[in-house]
């Protein structure tokens, strides 16, 4: 863990999308299709290979570390949150577990 510090914003956004899609342990076809329409497969595979073996704490720490390191402004974070919500809605459902994770992301994605 640590390669995320060198990620581009595009790679970070890809990570957020994958994080959201996997948050309810159901990475379904609609979410996959939506994410693949936004990012190239090579980027997605690289992010997945770097993060698949991480636990929840490590995965969420990537988010806070990256935001702090890159000093991302709240307006940009809000745009990212809007995009993340699109991932959740890609399959036509926004279940309670996804809503809970989204609330956690809203708390984590605050500019300091």
C-alpha cells in the first residue's frame, strides 16, 4: 500500500468508482458497464490489482490520504461524490448498505 500517493486524479476517481461498486459485495453487470464507460480497462485492472487484497480500513485510508496529499478542494470532492452516486444508481437500486457506505464517503471526503 502506498502506490496510491502517485495516482493521477483519473486513477483516484477509478478507485472511488470501484470502491463504490464493491461496497455491497455485488459488482454487477450494470455497474461494471457504467465504470468501464468512464475508464479504460488497463487503468481499472491496475487499480484493482493494487487494492484487491486490502482490508476496509486500508481502503478507506487511501481516500483520506489521497485527498489530504493532493489538497483536493471541496467543490471537486462534491463532484466526485455525485459521480460515485451514479455508480450506485447504475443498477437501478440504491440499497441501505450502499446508502450507508455513501454516507461514510461523504464524511471522509471533506476538504481539510
